[in-house]
C-alpha cells in the first residue's frame, strides 16, 4: 500500500504518500450492480451462510518493521515492548524497481530465512511483485501489455530464480503474498487492466515456483478490503493455486466504523465466507490505522476479529500513521494493542 516503501531501507519510516482507491469510493449503478452480482461473492441472503466463527484463540502474529535485513532485530525489540511476546511472523517485501529485485538479494533472503529457521514455529511472509517497475504509475494499457508478455513466459526465469534461491537458503516454506493489493491502483501488479490475463499470469507464476524441488511455498491471495478499483473476486485465480485468502485492512475511509468494514461489499465478512466455502484460512498481512487518527476501538475489534476466525497469521504495519511501536502518534491505540498482545505465547503448532 505504501509508495516508495521498497526503494530505500529508510522507506519503512515514511508516511504513505499514495494509496489505492479507498473503500467506499462511489460507483455508478451499473458498476455496483456488476460488483454485487459477482458469482464469487453472492449478495447476502441468497445462499446458505458458511460457518466462520471460531472459539477465541491465539493467532501467529508479527509486524512489518522494515524491508531489509537491517530491520530484523526490530522484531525482537518490538517483542520486548510487548512483554516478551512470541512474535512468530516476519513480514518483508521484495523491491520492484527491476527484475533483479524480484529475483531477490541473496543476503537479504538468507538472513530473513535464517531468522525463520531459528524457531520452527516461525513463518516468513514475503511480498512478491508480479511486474516491474511495480510503483511507477504505469498506465493500464502498458500493464495489459506486460501481462500478455508474462503469459507468453517472458518473465518465468525471474520467478524460477527467486524460488531456487529461497529453497537453497532455507526459505522453501515461505508465505508469498504474490501481487498484493491487486484490486487497487497503486501497483503495476494489478488486475483491473485485464482480469483474465492477470489470473492466468498468477497461475503461471505459481506453476513455475512450485516446479522447484524442495519448495513448500504457501501462496496468499491478498487484496485490499472492500470494493476498490475492481471487485477482488474477479481477480481470484482458482483454489488450486491459492492457499490463503488474505486481506490488507486499514481503518479507512474516514468516519467509518468497524461494523462498516465487516458489512461492506467485499469486506471482512465476505472474505471469511469466501474462504470458508473453499476450506481455506484467512490472513491479514497488512493492517493498522490510517484515516481515523488514534483509533483504539478499531484495534480492539480487529484483534478480536482475527482471534475469532480461521486466521493463519496477522502482521500489523508498524510505522506512522499505521502502527503502534515505531509510531508515537497513536498512544491510545498503542496502549490497547500492547494490552491485547502483551506476553502472548503465540499459537501452538
């Protein structure tokens, strides 16, 4: 969601300068009808609702504390702030300035994989761009052209090299948020210019990466919450190439309540029901504050939501304006987050 997050190590401390179209963006009647009549998410009341509630439980959690290996020690520092909580999830991203970035810097991948291997209960979550340059305001026509080239196999070798490096460095079980926030407008790795081609391209990348011996990758389909530039269901590439139904969920737009985030089309409720119908867990790779200032009620409700659904993992975005430990602008929210997560022993297994 953050422009420039990956171009420099210090980007993890910058404010968000651009974002996808926020939830609640007005649509024409035609667009709204098309969105709500999607065969992937049925309007509520037209079909039996799957069971999605779980008994309260601990969820593997962590935070995005910076992209490069220099930030790995921040996980332990934040855990100490949380009264030595067991932060089991490390979350980082590959830069998307060029294909060499997507192939992965061996030192960075190696050190993150080393952090993961230090405890079998840990997991590494890696954001992987599908196209480059990933944050350069590439027009829709060019995105469509890049997707077509990708579907001809032009970019296969880059994902093959990434997969081989991860396996060789001990990161063969990494969770990959491939083309995250594809339903928005921020990234070149987006779906709206050609949803059919995008889905085919996702499937191709997954096939290439799964072809590497020794891999046990988990592929996390991670849109932004709500109806953004395109309903995320139109981008869903298929149950056989998706392991987790993720969602990036910030408290936006301004003035909205947590119940709005649950009920909105393509919001939290639709996510968990969509996943339950497919027998898949959900995740929240990015969540935090954004458009409503210091918002402790959002923090409380979000943690409760994650703990009462089939959540594979959650990682808060921990820098201003979103987070709680590195950002001093949200003292009330930080206090609530600390109370809720302090001393957590993590999830069993």
